[in-house]
C-alpha cells in the first residue's frame, strides 16, 4: 500500500502541519472558547469513529503550549499511531465538533480496502479487508449481520 494516504478531517489534502501551524490552530480553537482534545488510533478505517482519548479534553486550557506539550507526550507514547486534534464547541448545549485534523501519521500507512457485494434486500453491502499491523497479512472483516 505504498502510496496510501488517509484523508481524514480538515487539512487532509495539505502537506503535514508543522508544530507552529498546529499551535496556531489550537490557539484559534481556544480563542473561540472550544474545548480541545487529543485522540489516537492504530485502525484508520473511516467507520472507526471511536479513537482512544489521550487524557480528558482540555476544557480549562488557556494557552496552546500546554496542549502542544501533551501532544508531544502522546507522540512519544504512540509513535506508530494516527493522532488527531479535535475542538468541541459547547455553546449549542451539546458537544459539537468544530475542528478536527490529523497531526501525526505512522511512518508506513497500512491502509485498507473496501469490497462491495450485493446482499439480500439491500442494494449493496460493504465488507472490508485490512492489513494486519506490521505483518502485511490481509484479514477479512465481515459486514454486520444486517447485511448477511
């Protein structure tokens, strides 16, 4: 999967952001009163919306340096993971994502493929095949029972 690049969140089609650019995005989020958090995953599948949280969201953070220091700690602890920054706006009375972008990719992105097939009573169903981390072995991930 040599040239696979995950397109996930804002700025996905731009070159990777520098730490200074990340700091400016965090400062923008804080200036708007948004809570910022850091998440990571080893499974980049687009349907995997539940990433692991790095600590709890920074609800009371006042400067971007604190969050950038935590990002660096997350990078050291998870060098081969996808890491993203999220900013949440609570002004609507519920958690609303206002900004989400990747800040780290693994050195080698293993990728995934989608295989479409026809299913009973449904126009199409999707199952996926992904490469096991580090082994290059393809494993089949069956669709949910509703598609069988």
